[in-house]
C-alpha cells in the first residue's frame, strides 16, 4: 500500500499553539500535585476547606508511601500523569492527575485488566490499529479500564472486523460486560460472514438479537455468581442483569478488496449505545476534515445526556448501515471517551487526531495518539482506525 | 466523502474549539432564608454550598464539570453566588434570615437563571447536562398557591429545553404535601420532620454524594439521587 504523507500545515500550526507539553520543572507534577495546584482559599465563613492550608488526606489511588519522597527528585508530571500524552489546550484539573497503582476489586474478573492495550496489523492495502486506555476517572478511583475492543479478519480474509464496547460504569461487572459484548459480537459477525457469500443477505436483525441473548446468558451467570449462587441468575430478567452487567457495543466491517475506483465497502452495526463512527478525509491534504457518520450523542440537543440503553437490554431491530471508504480516508470507530471530545470534529481532539492519524501508525504510536489529555476527556477510551 | 448514510461534512473552521465536547452539570442550590431559619438552622444551611464546592474541588474528575449557583429566597429570591466552577468561587456571602416563604419568586428566578446559565454555557461551546435544583425549605410557603403553581409549571414545562430536575427537601415545619408537590423530573422529595438543624446537616451529604453519583467517575448517565446518608435518621420520607 502506498501512502503519501499529507501536509497538515494548518492543523499542525493551530495545534502547536494549543498543545502544552509539561516540562520536567513544571510545578504540577509529583506527589501532592493536586493539592499544590488547588485554587486560592475561599471566604465563606463556614470552616470550608482551605486547600492551601489544610493537610488533607491523600486522594484515592495515591500510592502507599508516596508522601515520603525522601531525597528523590520529584518525578515530572509528564511522566507521572496517568495518560501522559499531549496536553490539548488547558486540560484544567486533569493536568494534575496522578497514576494509581491501586485497583479496587471489581466484579468477578480473574484477569486483572491492563491499563492499556493496543495492536495493529496490515492487510491488503489497509492498515488497522486499535487501542484501549483506562480513563482518568477510573485512574482516580482505582477502577480498571471498562472498555474493550476486538479487531481481526473474517475467516475468508475478505473483511476487517472491528468491535468496540464500553461497560456502563455504574454496573459492578462493567468490564466483564464490555469484554463479553465485544467478544460475542465478534463471534457472531465472523460466523455470519463465514456462512454467507454476500453480506447484504445476512439477517442482521437476527444477529443483533443473537448477540444480545448470548450477552444476557453470560450476564446471568456472572450476576448469579456475584450473589454467591450462579444458578440464581438464570431466571433474571434483562433489566435486573443490566443493573450489574451492561455495555455498549458497535461493530464496523471494512472490505479488504477495493472496487475499480479504489472504494471499499463499509458496514456499520450499532448494536447498542453511544459509540461514534467517523471518517477523516484527507483528500485536501491541507484541510483534513472529519465527517461524523454516526455521533454517539445528538450534537444539536439543547441538553445532552450520558444515558445509554446498553446490552443486554432489548434493542431496536439492528439495521446494517452501508457506506464506502475511499483512498486516503481513515475510518475511526471510538467509544465515547474519544467520541465526546471529538464531538463534530472541529475540536482540539479533532485537530489532534487529524494530525496524528494523517499516516498509519504502529500499535504503540496509535496508543500514544489516544493518550491525549483534554478538559472533559476523563472517560475510558477505545479507538479502532482503518487507513485506506 | 461517499458514505451513503446520512452525513454531515464538518471541516474545522475558525480554529478548533477548546470547550466543545465538554459536558457541564449546572447545580442550583436554593435555600430558604425566611425568618424561621434564624439561628442554628441558618448555620446549618450556611454549610451546604461550601460542602458542595469542596467536594468538587477535591475530585479533579468533576472539578471542571460542575457549575454551582446559590440562590436564597424568602419573600423575594436572589442569586447569592452566580453559577461558577468551584475553583472560581472566592467567597460566599453570609445568608441572612428575614421575611416570609415565597416559593413562586424562587421558581421564577430559577426559570430565568437556568436559561441564562445554560445558554451562556452553550454559547461558550460547552454541552449542557440537564440542570438539577436542590430546594431546601423549613416552612410552609406563604405566597399564593396559584402563583407558585404557575411559576413551577413555567419552570418544569416539558417544552422548556433547560427544565431542571427538581429535588425538594422539607425540614422543620415544612409539610410533606407542599414539598412533594414540587418535585419534578428525576428529582425526589424528602421530608424530614423534627429537629430542623439536624435535618439540614443530614441533607448536606445527600447533595454532595448525589452530584458525585451523577457525574463522578462511576456515573451511569442522568441524575442519581443518593439518599443513603439519611438511612440512620428516623422519620424520613423519601418520594421518587
């Protein structure tokens, strides 16, 4: 696959002015940074907290012994920050976050979730990268990453399959739900593609219900086990399961072989929730633009909402949405940890990702590109990008 | 671009927006300062806004996300602290008890302020979550029922885009019926008869934990009212 590096002068110029990289001598790093960076005292006559004067307890997630720094030089904020990527604009209070090595026991997961996961591969002129990162909120309170993703190929190698899932934070088994939902969606789609010569003939509505039932079955087992009796969950209604085990799930398929014009077919399957599917168009190299194919949230709503209707709750009939991916376009499927700050693409996050995703990235570079720090971007993050 | 689904081409124009994508949660704390609040009741009420602001300050994941406005009302209503992020509030003027208890004035001011605050946030490029009102009163309203019902209807009209979820807290001489009548949306009404100062102190953690549960690290989406702090009190009536 031949890739010409696009010229992104305008975006790069804008972004350089807005990105702040913390220097080693910046005052916000090291133990106690959050308290040091606190606001000025407030006068309220009520005995309220004076953040400069009161020796407050360490925030959740503070490593044991962190206050006993001894004679070691403070570790720079650029190193200690849980994400550590580019600072976009003024990330306000999020710049003072510190990493947590403390993971509260969550759900029934035997495997400890890694804070970061990434992978990348190339196939037939496409480059595919995926990454998932524990967000700043969960880094703050000691919970694991509750997003999950799958990327891979159909059995016949004709389709790239990408799945992202976002466990609903309030559910005790959120991380398990995201893993189960993405895995079941992956399995079902891969099987359906294997059993059909033409994806247009696949009964996507039936597939959507199959995924939901499998997620529900898994949830019943885990929620039952959570109560100490695995069999107790077998009769639970979906609503009861979803209180503890719930996740969004979205799938995108990209056909490997292009048509005569270089276009590749794309299928989007929004099984549940508020993920965002977007296309970065670089046909005008100096003005790359985002097209939001499906926004996770209504951009025109006067009042926005974080509420979702996750799996395993019943969903509207699943409908496949078909599109095309043209040469020099990048298809991105992201959970709301990236979709919300990306918004309509005209944001700092949009400019940052347009700059970083201008050319295909290796797995670790892709992970780094998703580790930006931006005000309002504290959720877990997952992204899959496909470069055509 | 040739995606065949409904699309909207959005090229960066005028430079990228720093606020876009940030979701702000406006919180309106409305405190009865009628004459009956004088003394330890007012002392207890005085701690509410600082406690809420401190919770926001202590948690960087919500510090920039919450805007707190303090409104006091008796015969009239006024903004004591305009909507601001916790780190921008430099002082909170002391509350003074006087006059009667006119809900209508508070509801009317809330209608005006919810719109002004939300529109201003949107104009600055933020996304706005549905506002919440924590309304605290220790006595029966002294204004006309018709006036306050009309003002409340205007505030919570389904056609009003920024209609808030209203949580009503009644303590002291407040009656259950008049408190419950003005709950709306996903709000609750809480009636705690008996020692009003003690009840007011008990409401503080309900408000702070509800804000955390609604937009903190493990928020599910939408308003969550956490009344767990009232579990140890006798004679607490919660309606949702």
